């Protein structure tokens, strides 16, 4: 461990985030405590609060790195027809959640209080996760436009997320991932089929 004086504020920020990420990955969100982070990096709690406004600010930055990683994986999905692309996005989302469960779960386990202001830059990262699903759904059902298209795409996205969350939570046997994939495909195909049927003349 380098001496405290050898770290710039940016280096200290990276050190704190790295320690926080490691705790989350290895032990999950409940283990993420500011005193624990301070002990891991050999700094005082006060030093951490010189870099981050409060614990909520630190958690937002930890979750932002998770969202960036997830967004990068979703961005690698190759277009292969809108319906197949949605399925591929769903599988990518599921695989990321399964492979990085503690990190992924922390994004949703953290519940900001009424006094907590979510930064605009963080909300943009959340939107980036949803955007590919929204774009592919709009291509599939062009007759449904504007707010209605957004609501329908969001409903599909919530359902995909819900299946992943309910299926992975408390599941120790990851061999069941195939069953989750089949459930996602069934959901997506029937959801899309239902909307297409509504527009058949």
C-alpha cells in the first residue's frame, strides 16, 4: 500500500471505487460499508468523504461502472432482425446478470431516499440500457408510435428484467439458466405476437 500522501484525489477516488467494487462482487451490497472500505484502503472515513459527498454518492458511482459494463455488452449484440435482436439483447442481459450477480443486484438493491437526488449523468446511463430494446421494438411494431410505443417497450423490458430477477435471486444452481432463456423467449415472442395481432386488418 502506498503512503497516503502519494495518492492524488483522482487516484484516491479510483482506489475507493476499486475497493467498493471488490466488496460488492465478493460479498454483495449489504457488506458495502464506509468503514469497511476505509479499512481496506488504509484511509480514514473522513478521507472517503473528501472524495464522495456521502455514501449514496459512492454507491451511485459504483453502480455507474456496472451500468457501463452492461451497456458495453448490450452494445456488442449484432443486429439480426428486430425480433431476434430483442431475444439476443435479453440473453445478453440475463448472462451479464448471472455472471455478475452481486454487481447487477446492487444496482436494484440500492434504494435512494426522497432526499437523494439522482444525477442526470447517472439517469442517462440507465436510459442507455433500455434504449436498444426500445429501438428494436419500435422497428417491430411501427404502427405503434410515440408514447404508446415507449410504454409497450418499457413493459417488455420490465418483464424481461423481472424474469431475470425472480429466476436468479436465491438460485445456487446455475445449470437452470437454459430454463430461464426458454422463459424469456416465450415471453418475448408472445408479447410481440400480441401487438402484431392488434394491427392485423
